[in-house]
């Protein structure tokens, strides 16, 4: 055992040194670390800290090389921090008196965006607005929130423990905790009793959640282990019932729970999902290769690295360590006047809550807040050309800070592409019976900005899709692996009472635990400016009067403008339907209707947990599907600024209880998309992607159909590619 532990220590030490060395960005010869050079776990994640040379992929060779970012400068007030700016922030913090003797662990280092009014007034060619950074750091078990001014080279504000909770886990936290079991005698004894070799084991670090005052005062994480013997898909081979609780600041074991020695480790048979290890093709007719060709190239352009222009849309696009992908200053061109009109100041995924429905000692705490605990951008790995993104895609990198404050590269993190899948923008036909013979149709081509976060076992695919009719569709896809539970049963006939299980059997000795996914989006709508109101257009059944009509009932749309925040706290109801409009009452159409956009809900699953259940207290932003709050720069993260082990005292639900006025104000719309997931056999060993979406759709924003005069597709405009003749 001693020899194995030593080998583990050497391996991890070398890898940590390699990672830190790669993350160093020396001023003389800058070189960013490229996460694509590591097996995916090494650049992030709650669940993936391991090195396995057998875990390669045939698609790895298709990863495109990233650009050199060493000399980049910002061009727009919302551009992310550059390599040089991140190095400057680190230098400022190094000379800052409270950190002069011990440099803190940097958990998040991002642009502190200028005030909204300043950004709105700024025009290209103006001097760039002052650049500042927001830093979340840890030192001696305390959370530090700092603002750093890059113009004055100084720290302008510094708060210590401003709320409950801690910043997201660092790479050092994850690496250190994941290796502790291998030096623990009780762990070694338990694994030996199970007949397992330490060299085949991987240990992961699921977050601990928060479950009352007894868990306060210490940063803790859970550690659970899996077997890699015979497969790269270790998620399907859990060491059930063994859980270690670790004090992250002392890096010490606090508690061990070992209750599952009688439960076998599921076999590796048919668990590997990699293309190169599949022994036979699926039983189906082969699909011929398909590709959408663009002989003249894509129709969009990206100016200054972040300004996207396509058809009638202009917006700012950037990578974010916590949110993943951020759309800012989205504007659409008026089809009649050519005016660029404001639609949304800023949109992004604010939090992702994933509670599992199992009360066992090794499961009750699994209630992840993936954006605030691990970072959607930090867990984003390189997108795979031709598979994640089609030909002619444009790729955008993320530049973040490692735990030592030095720049680190997340290559090919976002892709931008045009989509055509046979969709129809609009159509109508008439036949000769009406005196007309008309066949009119227009193809639907859209622009998609995509990012995929691999947060441990799960992969989340985020699409922001822009249509020429002014609609924005936000879609989330779920794939990857289930988080499964080991079981003594190989089939349902061996189960005494299936109602006692926390999920169905999806393979031999494998339970797919029931769970939820809730993704809350921050949508700072600025419909023709910031003077906006939220309108609930309720569809109400009316009864007809006796003798008035053969009809007995009909629907009527009744509009109610929300005066305060509580008026806009909405739980969706199937039999009490509404439309939800964001309008600008000071901007009217030629008919007198206020210009607006409406939220078209989708993915409407709601949390069923008790409001006083600790996971739900922390994620109270899912108590409603819709919220509207006054714009406040400090209120961006639905789960609070400091999420790890937070108590829920700094959430969207807490802010909204102030019941502030929201009529004719600069307001933010929040929408939570939800999924209930009862796993099934088709989810094993890797899940086919499940998607849902919601839409932001123009309502009286344009004078008429904005794509009425759009040109149809003609044969002469489209190249025809024929397969080459066989020899």
C-alpha cells in the first residue's frame, strides 16, 4: 500500500507542477496553458481529476489550434480581461499589503464591467472606459471580494466574508482532496476488503452543499471513488457507500462513511463510449456524411474579437469563467428604417441547480450549484469541429485566471455558426379554386453561438440562436453520463420493493437516481431603451350571455402591468395561461401599441422540494419560473456571489422580497428552465442529448413582418455537389 500511495503522490505532484508551470505566463515570452493538452479532467471540474493514457479520443486530433493572445488589447468596454491585464492584476495583488506575505488562492478573476450608463453612451472611437477587475479569493479560510483598478494600479475595495458561502472550488482544492483517500488506512483497508486495486481507482470531489449550522465555519468537500478497470467510463463503476468528508483548508479527513461493502462494483461491460473501442457498428442503415456548404463563406463577421454582425443583428459575445457565454448589447435592425434598435443589454446563464433524490448518507448532499461552485466557463472544454460545430464555424477562446492568478487558456470554448436544417421562415400557398396559384416560402437560416460545459459527469450545451425575424431562442441540451448508484440487484425481479429505490435499474447493479436540472437565466432586457415594464397578459375564460351566441365560452386577453417585484413572481400554470411581455411604454408603433418582446416559456419543470429543505433554501430562485427585478449591477448571480456552502441569504429570492417598484424602470427578467429526469436504460452508458428551449419573441416591436421582403432560395444560388464516380 505504501508503494502505491507513493506512486499516487509522485504522479499528482508532477501533474500539479506541470499544470502550474503551464499556467504561468511570463512577461518576456508569454505562453498560455492549453487545456486541450490535458485529459479533460485536468482543467476543471467537480468530478474529473485523474490521468489515464487510455482515455484518449479519436476526435482529439480534430481540435483546432488557438490564436496567440499575448499581445491582445481590449477594444470595447465589455471585452474580457486580456492576458496582460490579468498579469497586471496579479502584480497589484502581490504588492497589496494584506497579501504581501501570502498570496491568496484566486478563485475568480473577471472584468468588473463599467456602469451601464457609461457603456451605453460609449461609441467606437471613444477612449476606452477605465478598466477594473473583480477578484474572489481565499486566504486563511476567509473569502475576499476585491475590486482592482488597472488605471491606478490599486485595490479600490476589499470586503471579507460579505455573505455566507465561499468562492468556487479551486484546482488545488480538487486535486488535494481527491488524493487524500490513498493515504488513509481506513480507505485502503476498505478497498482491499472489496477486492479492489488502488491503481484502478479514481476519487472525485462532489460539493457538500449546506445542511445547517453544524456545517458552518469550515470549507468541506465530499470525496467518493470509482473503478477505472476495463473502461474510461468510470462513472458507471461507483464504489457505493464509501464517502469521505474533507476539511479543505486543513486538507484533513473529518469523517468516513463506509456502508456499502456488500454492494458489488458494477461491471465494465459495455460502459465505454469512445468510438475507437466499439467492436461493432449499430444495427441500422449507414447514414451518408452530411455537411452544409457555404461556397461564399459565412455571412457573419466578428469585429475586434467580440462584436458579432450578422444579417440584421449586432451583439457583443464573450467567454465568462462562471457563466460560460455572455451576450451583451444585442440590437436588431428595423426592417423599415434601418435603425439599430436595442433588445437586450446582457443575457447569460446565472446558475444551474441539480438536486438528486436520494436520502442515503452518500447521496443526500448531492444538490449541485454548478455555475457558482465549479464555473460553467471553467468547465468548458474545446469544442470538436464537425461534431460539436459545423464547417465554417468561428471559434472563440476563453482567457481566465488560474488559482495562482496567472492567465490560463480555455481554447475553442465558444463556436459561432449559421444553421440551416430545412426550417421555414414563413410560407403560404393558394390553389386555383380561389383564383390564385401561389407558392411562397422562405428558408430559415439562423445564427448560433454555442458553448458546452462538461461539469463532471454531465455535459451542458448552451445555444443562443438569433433569427432574422427578431426572435432569440435560448436552448440547453443535456448529455454526458448519469451519476449512478451501485445496487446489489442485477434485474428488477430481484428487487423486493421497487418503490423503495431512488431510481430505476438502468443496467446490472446500476441505479439511475432521479434528479432535476434547473438553469436560471439573467436577461437584462432593454426594449428600445431602459424604460421598460413587465406585463402579464392573462388568458381568461369568459361565459357568453344567454342568446348572445351559439358559443358558450371564449377566451379574452387581460393585461396587467406589474407595479412591484411581487407582481412579477410567476409560477407557470397550464390551466391559467398567460403571455409575459416586456414593453417600452414610451415607444409606440404606428398603431399605438407599445413596442415589446415576450418570453415564450419552455422546459417548464418546477422544483417540488419543500421550501425549508436546505438545498431549496440555497436555490430559492427556483421557487418561481419568472422573476423581474430592478437593474442592480451587484445582482447578477441568482444563487448569490459566494455560492459554495452558502445558506441562501444572498439569492434572487432574497433580493426580490424587497418588493421594489419595477414599472417604467430599468429591469431584469429572470427565467428558470427545468428538467425532471427519471433515468432509463437508453441513458446508459452515455445519454443521448435531451434539449429544451425558451424564446424571446418580438411583440409589436416591428411595424409588420420584418422578413416579408426576404428573398427566397433559387437553384442558381446553390452549388450542387455530386459524389465522385466509383472506380
